[in-house]
């Protein structure tokens, strides 16, 4: 899931904003992380609606274990995990002026943000196996998903469902947690920022070590 945040002020006073500068072989990039916590009962979901959008709009529908109609509904996760800890990573697309096509800027941001979000979530899962982690976009644990061959998942320990694949309304989630509007990319209406969002379902309301893990993983 890629979008842009149109405001920098959060509604949730408990949320944290974590700025980073990432040096790479091609330059330095600015990434901003956001974390916040929401009661699971406040998370807006509609599995049937988002599954229908996948059916109509995604050429890979029913070809991945991580996506509808194979992915589970958010409501089916264990009820003893009443808190969702939300993690957002975003970056300004004006950092890629060398791309004339606005969508190429979106794809570049996604290529930089999604692996970092996945690394954070999988490291958290390895340290906290009782929690459930949900990422952004399709799972990439395997180059070819076993669903294409009508076989069970080959790497269930590394598989990752996305929030949207479980029916979570990510636009409402980001708005509720951070007071920020999520803008989807459309031809002729380019985004100003790239954004990925994931979450951790837990029985714990407070996670003092999450920010430290994000800083160490970025």
C-alpha cells in the first residue's frame, strides 16, 4: 500500500515521530517513522469490500497465500490480542527529481520503505513470538508463491499478511492513529509522499522497546 500523508500533526497524543537519514550508494534519503497504538475494537475493517477490490483490480488475485481470498480476516486473529501497534514509514517523493514519471517515484519509495518495514516486523516477531505482525502489500518470502501450484505455504514462519489483505481500512487507521490523511496515487494526481503501514497485534498495550527496534532496524 502506497500513499501520502497530507498533514504532519497527529491526533493521537501517544504517537511518536521518528526521523531518519538513510545513506546509500546513490545518495542520502530522509525517512520519517510514526508509531501509535489503537484498541483493536476501534480498527475499521471490511474484508468483503477489500476482497472485492482485489478481485476487480489485481491481476494476481487468488495467486498468493497472503492475499484475498486466501488471507484471513482481521477479526479472526486471536481475541486475547486487543491492541494494534501501528507503524508507518514515509518519505517525500521530491527526493526523486530524476524520475519524470510520478509513478516511478512512488515505486522507488515503495522499494525503499517496504523492505525496512518488513525487517522491523519480522525482527519483532522473532523476539516476541506471542504477537502477530501484519505488513504492507503482498508477501515476498518466496519468489514464486506455492498457491500457484495449489500447495501449502512453503515458509509459514516468514510469510506476512498485509493489513489491507485482512480487510483493515488503512486510510481510517492512519487518520485515527495520527490525524493524517492518506492519499492514493492516481494517474494525473501524483502523491507527494510514499507511505507503508504495518502493525503488531498484542496483548500488551505498551511496548517501550518498539521505537528502539525501529531505530535499530532502519
